[in-house]
């Protein structure tokens, strides 16, 4: 994962690449991994950092989609449940089982949700994560001590998967690199290249770090830019009809005391009909998400006051100790790149199925879908791209391809468990350099050694890369992340050969960003 070497490969390569991918989120990384593991010569460019957008701002669930079952989309649920199982097999250090409880306050809820979740179990088959069951009132309160007891009749327990989205993405990128792909962050596609017939043959890219530009030629170009996919398509023609219906999901993070126990809560009905989760995550309580349609997409979406109020209100409906604005440690939003459907359809009702679209100029766009199904999305996309580019037919191998860091007992590494087998090397760094074992700030579990590791092995170039995505400090506790910023900037400056002016500018830039994770009045 040496960025200079990756750029050199892309810049000096005389032959055209088999496949060029624009976008370094879950879908793009999955496509790069699939293509490279088939033996195709693969390049990927990301205009910011890997996972800067939606892919690091999810609800942290690898799930079949209980609400899609209620919508009657059995095909999507079955595919997602299968992919959920495959992902746990390939990345056991990052994908874990998580018990969910649906609290019942009406007499009909236990049989209604109990039957539905039993069907969910049956659809999972051999890929199941656990068996659902109906709980008594006493059992429900034992599993969720913080649940509001007034009027509680019991609950229904079922199992799904939880993960660290940005960590999984970085490990997928590393796996793709190990399979031979060339990948680089902060490398933006600024124009599409076309031949005399108007067929896309690559892209002109700009290195955000140096400002230099060069061309990358490829037999097939895949647009995996997520919510920015339409902008990439417009580079090939201003009249490209929009295919993305952006929707914003919002999450609030609180201290773990708001959600004692190891189970999560699924609130199947909020006051406006949405689903909401309260989940234990990295020693904190994560609550979300809303589903708000957007007219435009931005690189740094923010929760609205209405969304924050809805989450606080819903949490108060279920938790004995209602969280308030002053309890928010971090608030953030992500934009889902849903695919447009009939006019008037709400984003909450849009299918999470993926769509592969080929423009007249040959640009392949893959959109929609979700984290759980990104492996299957990539398989479909590379199948299409290989045919369009006239590549030798080669079978997909990612169904049984272990993700970098693969380790079945990573829990033994404690806070370093998300690194899987890499945790051994990070621990060794701490042993040789005890000062690297220091925590970055009170309230955080990440260490100086992780900053060094991110710079040397995970292509982290900025303070934001480390505190928002390589570690999850900013999403967990914005104030603690702000406190850690100067130390992270100092370590990165030493690792990357930067001067004091860069260090100061990086710190200032991160502090400006981090303030956006603290709503007004918090």
C-alpha cells in the first residue's frame, strides 16, 4: 500500500489497463478486488480518501434487511443473507454476530414479529447467525437493562451482523493490492478519455497532493462513485439522465451507559414510519438512522435539526434514561446512492437492489445496493465489464477469498481486534517502542502505534484519514478526536516528511471538520 509506487505504476504503464475503476468506496473496492483476483490488470482512483463518503458512514450492520422482508422483497433478503454469511467467513475479524431485540408493547407484536423473524431465519439457511426467539418481559429487561419498562410485554430476539465499515474497506483495498491492483487515494478523475468513435478509453486524473495530471488508459471504465455517480456520467455528456436518488442517513453517538448489555434494539416503527436502531459499537451507543430524501449531494453532509430531534425523541420512547443534546458525543450523516424509480416513490421505499447501467459511450456505472451485497455487486459488474471490454472469460473467485487480516480469534487483541492478524505487528511495534502504546487522548482507545501503522501501511495522508477512518475516533467522540489532532499531525509529519507549517495546517483543517460533528448547543 505504498502510494508513491502505486502512482508510479499508473503513470508509467505503457499498456492500457484491463479495467479502470473510478471510486474508492465499498463498491469500487469490491470491484477492484474481484477484477484483480481474476487476473485482470486493474487500476482504481479515488478523489478523496478511501471510504470518505457513504462507505464509512453506515449503520455498521451486515444484514439481510428485516424491513425489506416486510416490503416483500424476498429475493433481495435471500441474497443479502447469503452474502452476510460469506462476508463473515471471509473477514471474521471484522464481521461479528449481534443480537437484536424488538421490544413489544402491544399484544400483537410478539406473534407478528416472531413469525416474520422466523421466516428470516429460514431464508438464511446454512448462513444463519442465530435462531430467533420470543422473550418474556423479564428476559427482555435482563438483556436490555436500559429499556423503558412501562407497558413492556416482552420482546423478540434475532441475530444479524455488525462490522466496522471503514476498517473493512481498508482491508479490502489492501487485499486488492495484494492481488495485483494499483489503487490510489486523493487521485481524482477530472475528464473521461474517448476514442474517435466516442467510446470511453480511460480518464485523465489529477493528484490532489502534487497537482500533477496524467492519463490512464483502460479497455473498460467502471463508474463506482456512489452518490457522485451522476457527476462522473456527466463528464461523458452533460445530458446524462440522473439515475441516483440520494437519501441521507443520520447517526448520533452516546456514552455506552445509555445501552447496557451486548444486545441492540430495533425500533420497527418510529413516529414517521421509519426503522431505527440503537447499537453497541466500540464501547459506545450508536443510534440511527433516518432516511431523508436530498436534492443534492455534498462531500460533508450534516444532520439536520429535524433528524437529530427525531432520533432523540425515538430513543426517549424506548430507553429508560432518555438521551439529550448535551449527551451527544458525535453526530454524522451519510448519503445513500439509491437508484431512481417511479416518480413520487419515497427513498425509504426504494429497493436496495443494485443497478448496472452502460451509457452510449461505454461507461459502466454500478449504483444502488448496500455494504452487505457489495461482493455480489462487484461480481455482476466485472462479468459485464469483461464482456464489454472483450477480456478473456475468467470466473469470479471472491466467494472464498480471505480478506486481509483474516483471523478467527481476533477478539484476543482487544481494541486492536479490527486489525485482525495485523494486530500482532502493531503490538510488536509497541513492545519495541513503548511510547507508541500511549493513547491519543482520554476517551479514545486508539494509540500512537496505529497512527504510524496507518501512515506506513494503509495510505493515510492526513489527520482526517487517521481519526475518521483508520481509527474511528471522530465518529465516536468528536471532542476527544479534536484533542488528539495535534499529536496525530506531529506523528504524520514525521512519517511523511512534512514540515511544521504542514503540521499546523493539518491540525487546523481537522479541527474545522470535527466541529461539524458537534451539533449546535452540544
